[in-house]
């Protein structure tokens, strides 16, 4: 008999929503009109100037590897963007272009985590974080968080949960699945708490740009030593191009470059050329229109869900998710999701996909559908609640 697959691969959980997605696709194939509120990517296709730049790059033969750290002109454009958006003077030498934010997470966890060492992570949170840590034989210390701390790690929680094997904390702002944002002073306290313990602060800023009525501060405004994960997937609408970046302190760059060379050689070349168009005024204007559309959707869906009895204790300021407590209706979140899929052809994600803390009575709605579709979804929710027997 063949050897079993590695313990690390067995320890990594699948997305639980995939079972629901498979069923949703079956229903759709049978001719049903399924509304997808489970998908964590913008419904808009990539903005035309970016697509045109990608096509031009292909025509010009930019089909080969780039330097492991990425195209110098893209790293400069990103550094320039930090100047414009955050007033941060960033040396392009500190920017590494990666295959998605996922590639940045792979680099950061490979660089910073030895076997048996841990990062503190908020629960609920993005599930892949703990799986990346497992992949490098480290681990996640999941810290339960709720509305009282805006679903975010705080300096106090870092202090209370830090132990001899903790080497860092990873926070996301805006966060998935809750959409909450860390203020500048909160980032500064987290930075102080991790530094006092000689640990690393890693901040996932992948949903930056998708905040409503406010701008999320970058940790680089208060901590030059922090590691920042970012991506072209969400605000820039390029999920399928697989492009992101990591900002690291100067002392880390050479080792990160070595890891990048070995793990993936370079991020996709044509995607990097396309992304150069992201920072042009005409592209940013399109992206800002899309941001305004997401804001309108949130402003519709948040009160509509609350009115139906979903508990959303803090107003999410960013990303495109609403994380809702279904306790008022009784029953288990997975069964609740299944009920709506079967009876109303409405798909959303059970809390189990984001951790363990109160996961059984939370669900996540992604407002990655047009307003008329969201209105239809709310009608289906109202109807489905009548037949739900929690
Ligand atoms: C919080 C968070 N971090 C990272 C990612 C990875 O995204 P990508 O690799 O497309 O940049 C996602 C994707 O959903 C996410 O939600």
C-alpha cells in the first residue's frame, strides 16, 4: 500500500462552504436561479484599462519570468501609492511582488515561523492563515474575539495570550469575515505589544481601498518594522490574475527573495505588466465607482438583515462581508445555510469556515451581487425564515 499523505496535508481543512457550493452548482445546472452570496470576490470583471495593459503585455511578448522580487517599475508604483494614500515614504526595495496575497502569506510564514512556533490569530478569521502556519510546521493560537473588541486582536489580548512559543500576531484590517477595521492607535498598540515581546506584527491589508465612509490606516504609518500583506485581488478587482505584494523591513528582503526564487520563481509576468495600469487616474476612477457601489450595497443589506432578526452587533466598515449571528432563529449555522440553499436557492457561508468561536450560530453574507439581486435575496431570506425550524 502507498504511504499515506503527509500529516500536514491531512491537518488542513477544506472550505466547508465547498460542499454547499457543489450543491448550489447542481441546483443551477438543474435550471434553478441560485443567488450566490458565499463568494469572496468582486462580481465586477477587471477594469478595462488593466485588461488592455495585460493584452498589450502579451502582444509585446512579456510572457517570461520576471525577477523574483517582481518588476522594478511595479514595485516603484506600489511604493508611490503608499506615499499618495497614506503619506508613507516607502523604499521600493522593501516591496516584493507575489502570486496573490496568498503568495505573500506563504513568504511571511516561511520566513518568520519555525516548527512549533505560533502566531496569534483572531477567531473568527480568514481560515487559510492557520493552514499556512501548519504548512510550515508552526501553528495558530486562535484567540476568540467578539463585538466587544470589534472582532479584532487588541494589545491586551496579545499580552494575555502570548506564551513561550508565540513569535508573532497576524491581524487583518478590514477583516474577513467581519469587515471591521483597526484604527491607527490600535495598530500602534498592537505594534508596541508585539515588539515588547520581540515578536513580529503581520498585517493583512488585502481589503484596503474597500472601506466605506473612512480610510483604513496602514500599519506602516505607525510601525516601519511590520510586515504587510496586500493584493491586487479585491480593491483592484484582479482575483484571477494572481497578484499581490508583501512589504517587509529592509533586513528581511534578501531572505524573502531567496524564498521567492525557490517557492515560485516569480509572480505572473503578464499580470505584473497589467497591474502597472492600476495606479493610473482613469483606473482609480473606475475602482472608486465600484467602491461606492459596494458602499450602497452594504447600506442596503446591513439594515435589511437586522430587520429580519440577524444579529450584526458592530457596523462593518470595510471588505464586502456581513457576519451575522443567527441565534434569534435557533439551530445550527450549517443546517441553516443548507435550508436556504435547498428551499430558496440562496447560498451563503457557515461560520465554521472562519474558526470555532461561536461558529455554529454565525453565517457570512458577501455582498458581491448587484442591488436588485440583494433585494431578491432579502425576500428569499424573509420567506425561508418562515419555514426554518431551528
Ligand atoms: C483576509 C484575506 N487574506 C488573503 C486572501 C488571499 O487573497 P489573494 O491570494 O487572492 O490575494 C483573502 C482572499 O479571500 C482574504 O480574504
